[in-house]
C-alpha cells in the first residue's frame, strides 16, 4: 500500500513541477485583473455611497416639503 501511495505522490509532484515556471507568468497576468477588480469595487462603492446620499437627501426634502 505504501509503495502505491508513494508512487502516486511522486507522479503528482512531477506533474505539478512541470507547471511551476508558469506560476510567475500567471501572477504577472493576474496583477492586471486584481487591479481592475479593485478599481471596479471602489467605483461601485463610490456609486453606492452617492446613491445613498442622494436618496437620503430626497427623503429629507420630501419630509420638509410635507411639514411646511
């Protein structure tokens, strides 16, 4: 049993070892995606905050218009 398990671990290590040089390429390519995602999330947060402020202001104006 141990021989089979050791053999499979060696196969997996060899298989993933062949892909190791591609890790640098992947990380360099993903840096652009991460930057784009961070900018997108930040813009969505700003837009959401703007919507919340405008909605709050609209409700306040309606409240003061009814009170007058």
